[in-house]
C-alpha cells in the first residue's frame, strides 16, 4: 500500500472552551542541567501512547509495495504487471490522499482515519485473495487502487505535535526531527520484514501482516483522543481559509518537494541496477538501508541541536549539503567500482536528506492555514511521491541507455535542482500572504 513518499490531558473533555491552549509542552529543565530533548518530548502526557500506535501503523508503509510486487510477480510471473499495479496505487494515492487529509482536518483524526484505514485494509485483503485465487488482472488494479484511502499516518502524528507544541519552536523542531527519523526507520525495516515474511512463509504473508499492523496501529493511535487536534468544520476560519495550495509560497515549496522526491526515487533504482550489474543484487537492500540509516542518525542529531538563524537560511544550508553529498555516490561508483565504497558513500549522502526534510516540513507547518495541517503535510508527501515516480523513471532510462554508474548523475541533478528552486523561491514565510501560526 503506497503512503501518501508521512499526549496531554483530554483537551476535549477537560477544557472544551479553550482546547487550543493546553499546558502540555515539555517541562523546562532546571538551571544548570541538560536533558535529552527527545526524553523531554515524551514528558508530554499521552505522547508516548500516540507515538507507539503511530509507529505500528507506519511500519507497514514500507512493506506494502515490496509485498505486492513479490506476491504478484511470484504468482503471475510478470514484474511488469506487478510494477504497473503498484504504480496505479501510487497514482491513486496522489489523487485521494489530499481529500482524505482534508476530511481529517475537518472532522477529526479518529472519526476519519479509522474508516479510511478499514477500507484500505479491505483493498489489501482483496488484492491478496485475487492473487491467491487467480482473478483477472483488472481486479488487481482495482484492489490496489482501493488502498489509496489509507491516511497519512506520519502527517497525523506531526499534526499532533504541532498542536501540542505550537508555543515551543525548539521542541517542535525536535519533534519534527524525531518524526523524520521514524519515517527513515520504518522505510528501512519495512522492506526487510516484508521480504522475510514472503520468503519464509508464503507469498501473501507480507501483505497480510502489513494489513493487520496498519489497522492495529491506527486503532491504537485514534484511541488517544486527549492529544488529537480539534476538528475544524465547514463554517469555521480554517474552512474559509481555503486550500493550503493557495497559501503564499506553498506551490513553489511543493515543487521543491517534487525535486527532493526525485532524489529518493532515482537513488533507489540506480543502486539496485548498480548492485545487479556487479553480480550482488541481493546486497542492494543492505546498501540502500545504509543510506536510510545515515538519514535516520542525522535526523536525530539535527533534532537534538537548538535551531539557529532563520528557517529559510537553514533550509538553504541543508539543500546545499544534500546537493554536495549526493555527488559522493557518483564519485564512488565512477572511481572505484566497489560496492563497499559505494555503501559508505550512500551512508554519508543520506546524512543530508533528513535535515532537509525536517526544515521543509517545518516550513509547510508555518505556511499551512490553521486547522489545515494534515492537508498541507499530505500535499507535501504527495509532491514527494510524484518526485519519486519521476526520479525512478528518469534513472531507469539513464541506466538502460548510459549505464548504472552514469545513473548516479540523476540524483545529483535532482538535488541541485532542489537547491536552485530553494534559492529562486526566496523565503516564502515572509510577506503579507504568508500564514504565521507560531508553530514553527
């Protein structure tokens, strides 16, 4: 199932007249003491509970595509069919996810996420049964497209942090960094778990376990009503504010997300091709996992550091670092031809992606009108997904016509494009049209 490339006393019952002003921020450490900023996050009542549920729900997002490809290719003998089916699901997600997010903002996370997840799980089970019993190919497309209703679990978690920590920019920076590291961890472990389940038990095992984990995690997450941001109906200011797409600077920012997604999509395809070209196809997953590990570690370190300077300047520095470090895999592949050296280069290259994503997501929170946080972040993820698809297609063509080593020029070009767009876009949080909510 594609992902749309993602805590306090019960506010709704204890303070109905002012649900947006709970005293839930992390406690300040005593003078002269230093505390782990991540430990301080989970001092917030209910934070640990909703985080555990969300992580369980998020892990399957790295499992569904691998499980579907393994299951379909194994039974139908066609990787082309398997790839087309998963691409259909990606396209459906890009169309449906922003509408699901808008409903979440309007009616509340629990009220929308649970039925949307149940429908998506039914789509996964339908796919499993259609594959198992040899249903016509069109049923595979219909079943996988139905999974597009899955809510953006990472976005819902970030929306809770934005609601709880809106008066503490430093704590929100740490929370966003934690969420990015969690994304990297889930997308690093998910494919490994899916491959293990499908290979060890039966081809449908990965999809079945992922569906159970998704539904269980969303139910646990939705049950934490005390930390849920208050819903905004059709008649309030959030609804009148219009789509986040209309916010000043948001369209340009989404184009940057598109370029950033192309980095991810291209790197995955080229690395798979490079490892296969050298007879080590089985090692490709480990090599890619190192890139995700580098990003995860960098995200955690970045979140522990006090943010300094304007957000736009931090974004520029992170984008410049990503463009520079993405040259390392190209140099390693061209100069050495060694998969081991390439793995080290990918580990280093990954260290720039999480800080870039953290600063970009923080800017999305700043630009998005109050009450439309889920929709704004889902639009960002949709941009990433579109970029991943474009990057995969461009790198696939490059590998086929120019070779895998040359293919590493594609993520370099995409990263440079993201940097150029960031430079040209200026600071979208400045000016009359910018929405300032105090959350970033």
